[in-house]
């Protein structure tokens, strides 16, 4: 796809196993340096969109030598940080918290945890992975996801609570992850909130992801790329979801080959940018041969 890039592009990317090479597949050498070079472009605003909390995002930035973003959407969309004026203090955007709060019908995190406490198969995640608007569980792969989903939906409906149930799989831990969020607090809603705050359209936004909790964005009208290292199950779900939603023109599946790279992780993000806006990557400098590490 060859289009004139917008004056400002909001480049949004998931972290774990999307920008971060912490999956089973190899990373192409030099791909993160090329990503840093790309986002140094003054016409690109960078947003990390992650299931991690703010401290774990900071840890990832340090560990993987990532560029500091303009925005960080954390906790699967339930918190947003604006870092344009200060990269030292990570403070929640109060306007976002006010936007999502009514969905839970004055119920707290503790109230919802109690509401679900007797459902077999749910194992609550560590305190560090919870926040006021994110209730997170581990669910065994052996448990029927549909059964638990139905129970949760029934109880939420009775209590008049508007919530999103976000399912994904942690490959390394070999378990399902479930995040219960306000209905308007998903990654997609957070990105659209940023768009509205910045006066940007979908065409001025690009998203990169790899897993189930990215699916709402990947099958939306937001131009997106699924990196090549994504699980086959996610790939098939996204293909089906985009077909059903009529958004197949807004999703690109990285496959490798761009600048000799394999399409995994940051190489897949670069490939996606090249697909939608080739002029933005025309001048990045592959100083060393990009081969699989």
C-alpha cells in the first residue's frame, strides 16, 4: 500500500513479543536500532500500548534500550500517561480516568473480585498486576474459556456493570490471561481517546501487536500490523475477525523480507510502516546486514 504519510503519525505498539524480543522466535539483528531511528522522525509520535503497568514499562525501556515514548497506555488500556512535557514523572491522565470510571457502576476492584471469587478456574494475578480499573486472572488452558466467559457476563449484567473481558495467552507461562476492564478501557478505546485528544484520524494512526489482547485494535479500522512471530491461533482469529468486520484492508500480516529481516518483533513493525507509508522508512540506514540473531 502506498500512501502519502500524514503530517503527524501516531505509531502505537504493544511491548511484550511485539516490540520486545521476549518470545520464542529470533530477533533480526539491528532491528531495534532501526526502530529507534524511525521514531526519531519529528513527524512520528510514539505510544506504547501494553498490558504492563508503568513501572514494568519503564523497566522494559531500560532493559531493551527503547526510545522514550510520547504516550504510554498501560494496564491493557486502563491507564494512560502523557510524557511529552516530562519523561521523569509518570502521572495518570485524569481525563481518561474520569472517562472510564462510570462503566463499573460505582463498583470497585475489590467489589468485582468478590463477585467472581467463587468461580472455579479463576486464579487472581499478583497485586502488582492489578489496578483500580484492571482486575486480572490466570486461567488454565484446560478450562473451558467459553464457560467462564458466560458466567462472568451473567454476573456483570445482573449488577449492571459495563465491562470488557480481554483474553490472551502467555506462551512462556503456558496459561490464559483474563483482564476485566471498564467497557471503555480497552487498548482500542485508549488509542481512540488519544486520537480525539490529538485531533487525529484512523489514517494518522498505526498499531502493531501480536496477541489476543491486541485483537480489538487489529480487527478495527485502525491501520495495523500483526508481527510475524504472533501465534498461529492469533493470526487465524485476526483474519476471521477482520473479514467479519469488513476491515481486511486495515490489517497487514508481517512475513519478513523487508531489509532482509524476518518480520519478528520490531522488524515486523518496520515492515508494517513500510507497507502503509513506505516514504517514512525510505531513509532509515541499515548500516549493518540485518540477519537473524
